[in-house]
């Protein structure tokens, strides 16, 4: 059974710092890995999606890497801002019966202090 | 284009009551999903559908039922609500194409007392 672990569970940093969020998964037979952002009381917003054949994806100040063989991914946020405060969820896609399904980690709650 | 919509936003149920959580999408996606998220936990898949008339169980289907009569709608039915079903429920949709992301609704917060 695929398991996804995110470390740390919570992180507090001063504005302007660069930071790294970690995600690990137990089964390397994945189709892709996604990083989502979740704001309090809101749904999930996809930030970055890395296909299994890719090593990294970038969007603005965000960079996500994937090392499938070691079962690890990192989300790098440059020059953090208070608006980055949210919970970040990592999810891996694998083949379920008739569909591809996502297994989620528990998330990292990020607080960026002005 | 509203994306994925869910109603209600919040509901309090008494133990043993039933209710239906509504989900609709206007992106013509074939695949739809129901997840639940307990405090401090990741999302767990309850049921999913790969098209109208086709549904299948996810990781935690007990106590729930679904139907998919149209491409747009995917309601989740709770029969005989129990305190263990207190959670936030998210509906999502996707094209189903490998490598495409899922689009999530804003969630329904359910409290069973």
C-alpha cells in the first residue's frame, strides 16, 4: 500500500526566507507527483505536477523536484511571503482499477511571519 | 466556468440521520471523486466515477453511497450518519488522462452529533 509522508508537519519562517518542504513515498511505481496548496476553509489548488519521467518543475518562486528511485520529492519556495501561508499537500498518482488515484500526505502547515 | 461546486458548505446532522452532499462540475470531465479529510490528515478517497453510470469504491467507502446519472453531477449519500463521519468532504473532477491534475471543490464541512 502506498504511503506518503510529509516532514515537517508545521513550519514557521520569517518573511523573505527560502524554505524546503519534504515529501516521501513508499512505492516508486507512480505516474506523477503533485503539490497542492490548501487555504483554511478552502479546497485544494494544484501548484506543480511532476510526471514520473521528469526530475523537476518550476512555477514562479516554486520549484519541485522528484527522485522516484529514492521515493522523495521536495518543494522549494524562494523568498517566502506572508501570502504563502497555507497547508501544502503532496500527492502521488498510481494506477487503481480503471482509474488513476491519488494518495495524499498529511500536509505541512506553513506560516510566514511578516 | 464555475469549476467544481459543492453544496452545502456546512451541515450539522444528528446520529442516524441521512443526507446527500451535492457536487457538480461544468468542465465536461469524465472522472469525478469524493474524498474526506479528517483534522490533521491527508485526503482519503471514498468513491470515484469514470463516467455516467459507472462508480467504484475507494479506500473508505463504508457508510456512503454514490450515483452518477449525468456527467456533471456526482452526489454522495450518507445513510445513518455516525460521529465517525464528522469530516470535511471534497469533490474533485478530472479528464482522467494520466498526468492531468484533479480540480477540487471548496468542500462541505459535516458535523455529526
